[in-house]
C-alpha cells in the first residue's frame, strides 16, 4: 500500500502568510512592555544572589590561602631546622652521601623560600585589590596593578 505524496509549491501562498498577531520591528503592536521597576527589582535580586555566592567563594578561598601560608611557614621552619642539623652532621663527619643529600635539601629550601615569597606577594596584591573594591575606588587609583 502506497501513501499519497503531497507537493507544496511556493506559488500556493503558504510561504508568504504572515499573522497579524506577530510582532515585527516595524509593528510593535505585539510587544509587551516590562515596567522599569520590575527590571530594577530583578537586577537587584540577581546582584544580591551573585554577591552572596561570590562572597562565600571568596571567604573559602581566603581560608584556604591562609592555611597555605601557615603550611608554607611551617615547612620553611622545618627545612631551616633540618638544614641546621645537617650542617652540624657535616662538620662532624663529612660523608659523600650526606653531602649529596645536603645539596638536595639546600635546593629544596631555596625553592620553598622562593615559592613562599611568591605566595606572600600574591596575597599582598589580592589584599590590595580587595581593599580597593571594598572602598569602591576606581580600579587603578593607587597603581596597585603595576607592581
């Protein structure tokens, strides 16, 4: 059993039919105006929601950054203590394998110190940005981003 095929030609007028209820740029009849008060309320609600969400994210980040700094300081002091003990060992008995480990520990100490300095510099910049934003000052009024 064969289903009948229906052909539509562009001359049958179906393509060019336009409803009077459709709104176009030239015909704003179909447009609904939204009161400015409703837009302001929606914008305020969105701003409050974003502020709340971002505030909790920033507080979480600050907490983790503070924990990282404490951890870095603890690591730095531990490496300093180990380096001092290793120096005493080297004075007493300068074995070649101890010298190799001393060089490795010294290299690690330098890297940790460098990273600690970098983290403190980044935290200082973040604190400056936070201070500027909380005061509502123009973005670069103190040249904070040129360091």
